[in-house]
C-alpha cells in the first residue's frame, strides 16, 4: 500500500472548540467526500471517531505525547503505537529522527514490533535524508518530511522540505512511499511536491487549521493597520 494524492491532516490544538471528536470526524468526512485519499489524525479518540463515521477511510494515526528528557512527541513509545493501532489506524506515524526516545526503546525495536506484532504500515516522520533512508532500512513503508524544520537539527530551516524530496525519491526503494508534509500552504505547492517526486502530500493547516488561519489573517491585518 503506497500513499497517493492528497492526505488531509485533520487536527486541532489543545483548547480549541474544533478539537471535539464530532467536529474532527465531520471535517474528515468532508475531506474524504471531496476526494482526499486519506486523513491524518491525532489521538486514539479522534481516530476512533473517524473510523466509526467513515469505516472505509484510510487513516494515518499518531498520538502526540510529551515525556521528560526527550523531545520526541509523535507516537514516541510502544504504548502510543498500540493505542493508535487499537483505535483503528491503518498506518501508524512515528517520529523517526535520530533523537533519544523516552523509555530507552530504540526506533529499530519499535518499527520491528509494529510491523511484526501488529502487521501495521509504519510512516516515518523525518527531518533529513539520512533519517529517511535509515527508517526505510528499518522497515518503515512510508517516509514523510514531516519534521523538517521542527527538530533541533533543522530549527533554522523552514518547511516544506523541498530539498529532501528529490534525493529521498532517488535513493529510497521504489516500493517505499514518499510523502511531503509540513508547510504546504497552497494547491500550487502541493502540485510542486508531487512534481518533485512525492507520492502524496499531507496538508493540514491550510485546509483544516481554523484556529491558526484566523490568527494569521489577524496578524497580517494588524501589520497593515
């Protein structure tokens, strides 16, 4: 199973009224009805809500949780992997950077357990070409540029990770899906990602990020005042 086309990230920040599971499920259904190939969802609660409302949906699931002494927060441990899978995800997205993980369990062990014990497809959220290639070697079937610009090593760079896509596509095995995620703000940019070699593009804030979009508009209007 390779990713294709547009995957819509249907998420909302903590404290937002949009974070209600029924709202998330409605946005997910609207995205799928209009042709999205899948949705990317955060938390078992939201994954379950969408699975019940959209039984046939392709769901990329993750769970953002923070632990002391680790900056890894996207599905960081086996506990989150199991919960995301049990909630109904088809693909489990995990942080596949080279940072230390909470609990001491390494990426290789987690990917191996997810594929062997659960039979899950694993999406590696990476920040570099090297980490993407390593993730594929460990058994991740999908690789996404999700964390480019969001890790300590890439903090000075701004997504989308255009430079990652071409090199990853040329060096990854042909059967590993490549996804451009992060910073896609328009349909033209989404098209550019595919033209550079991505199999699919994940778009979140530009489509479903009501909270962040309103703030951005107001900030821009304030600049003009």
